């Protein structure tokens, strides 16, 4: 599959989110660190969930329920009795490094469905507590992210639940495609803002776990921005699954130690992300644990608390200083305990 074969329509999540009282565009902030001036798209407070992932999981849950009832994806559908009674009978299951699970749990709670989230041993307990507060059932499954995905697939298959993963693989595309469609909103918000400012970035840094975030944002940039930037994909050097796969022209699972960048510590890329980024990305940048921790510390000193995963784009920018560039990075989550 190639970039032009994948369809992500930002207008669809835009319609749904316009009716959500918690939705507003996230801030775009100009900052300067070590003589590098750059834009930050600040996702640390997104919809009260503390990460951009809220845009994908909530939208995908609503879309799947509407689709099951044959209802149009319009906000009016969500208030119909048939939508509500359909939702009550559904359980959404996924594995998560933390934030995707929170988004699915929030979607299930908003629309009246149930959620069960599989967390590997590496996911901080704080995420488990936040999930339970969203009425989700939490299951500790496996030593790493990949093992928790296996557990979620098995759970959904044996319990007639809906598996709503953020990664895709052969034969499993539509649910993660919806999740990614929700993420395109960030690039749409940015397009509106840069158009208004008449000032466009030359370089965009996108951190990747399975690559859904980076691919969705890159997709929308390539399809709708008037001025095209260079797109740089940032991965931990402990988990360079997109770089390795795209270098070799096929999806590969990489080996590596556990990374402190927990949300980026994915050893196999999403197939949709592989397809999109094979065409849309210009460069890859691998960062060390130390570079990510340093960037998170600098972010906290700037008054924008984020984690090493959230600051990974900034770490890549600081590793490749270019005084002539006008760069954009994303702080993808708030600080994580
Ligand atoms: C805070 C944060 N940043 C970046 C990512 C990477 O997103 P993806 O796995 O879609 O590449 C995640 C994924 O969970 C995340 O939670």
C-alpha cells in the first residue's frame, strides 16, 4: 500500500470533536533553547487526558459504534437511543503503553461502552490508576508491549470484544486507521495557525513508537499544507523499528533494551505507518536515553513539563542544530510518574 492508497480524512474527526465540550486546539508556542528557536505543539493538556492520544481513541470508539448501528458519523447519531443501547453491549479491548488505553477508556466512558486495557509490566502504575478512574478494567499482561498486544488479541477473540489497537498489520487495518484519522486533527490545527501567521516551519520532528502519530501528522502535512517542510522521524536508539524497516523496504521487528522513552519503545512498526512514512518522511533520527532525558529536563525548566517520550522531538532538534531552520516539535504528553 502506498501513501495515495491510504485515506485519512481530517474533516471527519473535526466534525465529531466540534461537539465535544473538552475539545479545543492545543497551543502552539515559540521557545528558544541553546540559541535554537523553535515551535512547540503542546499536547500535554489535550482534552484533559494529558496526551494527543485522546484524539484517536475517543474518535475511533464513537466511529465504530456508529458504524455497527449503520448510523452516519454525525454528532446527532450519538444522542439516539439505538446508538446508546448498542454502546452498552460493547467492550473495547486494547494493549497500551499508557496513553492509547486512556483514550479508549475515555471513549468507552463517554459513549457508554466498556473497556478492558492490557498493560505490560513496563507501564507505570500511575497509568493503571488513571485507567481504573475511567471505569476501565486493567489487566497486567506480559513483560513488554508486544506481549501485551498478543494478550489483547487473545482476549478480544475469546470474549467477542472489539480489539481497538493503535498499530496495524496485514488483515487488521480499519480500527487503527480510525485512530490515526483522529490524530490528523493536530496537523489541521497547525495548518490553520501557520496560515494565519503566514509563517511556516521548514523542519517538523515527529517521534514514533509504532508510528501511528508520525504517519497521521505526516499524511495531513503532505496533503494539506501549502508550504512543505522536511519531515524527520525520531525514534529511541533502543527501538528503531521504522528506520530499520524503511531502510530494508519491509516490516522488521528490532531487538533492543527497554527504553526510558516508554511510549516510544515499540519494536515492530504499524503497517499503515510503514506505508505512509516510506513516502512521506525525509529523514530518521535516533536518539539516546541521555539525549531524551536531557530534553525532558530542559522542557521542565522552560515550564512545560513533559516526559522523555514527550521531549524526543526536541532531543532530535538539539542533536542537529541548524540556525537557518524554523523547526516544529511536538510535546506529546505531560510528565509521567
Ligand atoms: C506520549 C506519546 N508520544 C508518542 C507516542 C508514539 O505514538 P505511536 O505509537 O503512534 O508512534 C505515544 C504512543 O503511545 C505516546 O503516548
